[in-house]
């Protein structure tokens, strides 16, 4: 399938300008996450485990607001595709206000439920792991409204096809985070708080910067310079129509990881640490896909808004080819670097051996299954077909990821490795469902605007 250059909504130069900053931004975000885990590793494996447990809760909440941001980006993108800039701009303002206010409310709930999260969700964990988890949770929870606001603002810029500004803001955020970690941990010999405090400060700075930049009225999408929020029910409904199913899907996915963590904790501290380090490195393995998924939302929502479904198929194929090529190269490099990476973490022999086994298995699954399981549904979401992706993802997560984790990990004795096998089985089922849906074409009738 070929689309003439005159007809293309995004030429090759525009795609490169969109994708490269996204990859740099996501790379920095993942790199900082790894730097956090490496720095806190100097405090001990208990600290690594405690931070990892809490991060799963925080990521769950952040994913909810990221999903709402995606909903706003899809709505704004479809309006831009239909050449209705005024409505697109209005949707951007509604997104920022709604996400921020909701995040503040959720933050308050987390503080009220802190005891339940630490003792009920995480189950029976060792006392030193619990102490680190408590410290990290208390501090990092305060950053949730800031990271929600940043994600909302970044989604608006990407809807305009501008991923450079979010990348620059992300760079500033990450420099503050890493330098703060180094100063507090190595300079002042702080423990878990040495990782948590810079996270809070850096996210607050990023939220402030992205908001200021969005107030520039010369941009196609911008915010009004006012603290008065005029709630638009119809516009918010459109955003929620995409954001809520996407948020439920993301939150259920993360909830599945949290529930499985209770099983991981029964395998001992070595298993928690191996799982934590594997998760950190695994993010690099899927990084190209995560980055290009954001581009897919921008590109496909614009094509759907223009009602040009030939271009939807053209860009879906093109972006998937790019995703596969990039992932293959990156995973080969990471596989070769695994022994060096494990030495950096100062892991025990058993933990290192388990981690290496997990990462090599994960790499093979990433370069074969991941794009069809996670990139293809981005096309469906950008087209407004979010309920199908939500139902299939939640069903697959509960049946395969969670149930099979217990079957393989606990009852068949595969331990923490069995949990990762169950995850890949989940991917395979999702991929089959999404390929069938995409080829069926029902998503063409789901446009939001």
C-alpha cells in the first residue's frame, strides 16, 4: 500500500521529528528508573525490594492518569484531523484541569489507605523491607499530582506533533532526579529518602515547566491563563470515553502485577530482588515500542479524525515495521550487556542467575510478540475502539497472567521465572485477539468526534 506524498498527513521527516524525541524521552525516564534502583542498591537488597514494591503502586496510579491523558490526546488529535482547532484547544484545557484535580483527590486517598497498602496489599514481608517501603511511599505519593499534570501536558504537545518540548522538560526533570539522588545518597548518606525526595522535586519542576509552556497562546493547543476551571461536561465525556476504558485496562494490568508480587514475596527476598532488577532492565527491552506507541496515538488519531482509513493502515504497518526493527537491535545489545548489568547491581549468585534467565527469555518474547500485543491496540484506541481492547486485556490478564502465575510459579515449582512465563502467555492471547479485531475492521466505526 502506497500513499502519495501530497496526501500523507505525516511525511518521513515529520515521523522522525516525532519519534526520535519520544525515544530519547522514554530512554531517559527508564535510565533514571534504573539509576534509582542502582543507587538505592547501595543501601541493600531490602531497600531495592521496598522501593520496587511501592513503585508498583505508584505506577498503577500514574498509569490511570496517563490513560486519561491519552484520552485527551486522542480527542484533540481527532479534532485536529477534522480541522476543528477551537474544539481541540478546548479539549486540551479540560484534560489538564480534570487530570490534575483527580490526581489530588487520589493522592489524599493513598495517604488515608497507607496502612492497608503496606500490610494488606504487600502481605507478609520482612521488617526491613517494610520500613523502606513505608518511607518511600510517604514521600513519593506527594508527587502523583505533579507527574499527572506533566503527562497531561506532554500528551497535548504530542497531539500537536511536537514531542521535542516534552523531551526537553523530561531531560530537566531527570537531571534534577539523578543529581539529587547522588547528592543525598552518596553525599549525605541518606537511605530510601535519598531516592524519594529528588523524585518529588523533579516531578514538581516538570509540572510547572510544562504548564508554563502550554500557556503560550501562539500554539495550536494551549491553556488559558486563568485559575478558573469551567467544567465542560460534553468535552470531558469525550475524553473519559477514551480515557476510562484505557485507564481501567492499564490499572488492571498494573494491579495484576501487584497481585503477583504477593506471590513473588513468598519466594523470598532473592526473588523480589531478581524480579525488581528484571523489571528495570526489561523496560529498556521494550523502550522502542513504548516510544513508538505514543507516536501511533498521535498519527492514527489524526488520520481517523480526517476519516482517511487508508492512511491508518499505511501508518500502522509502517510504524510496526519500525518498532520490530528497533526492538531487535536493542535487545541484541542488551542481551550482550546482561553480565555487565548484573555486576552493577551487586546481586548474590542466586539472584543474578535468576535475573539472567528471566531477561533472556523476556528478550525473545519482546522481539516476536510484544508489538502485536501492545502496539497494535494503540491503533484501535486512537480510532476510538477502546472497549474491545479493555475487555480483552482484562480477561487475558486475569486468566493467563494471574492464574497461570500461580500454576507455573507455585504449583509447578518454576518460582519467579514461572511468573514471567505466564506474562508471555498473556501477550500471546492478546496478540491473537487484536490481530483478529484489526483485520475485521470494526474499529473504523468507533471515532469519538
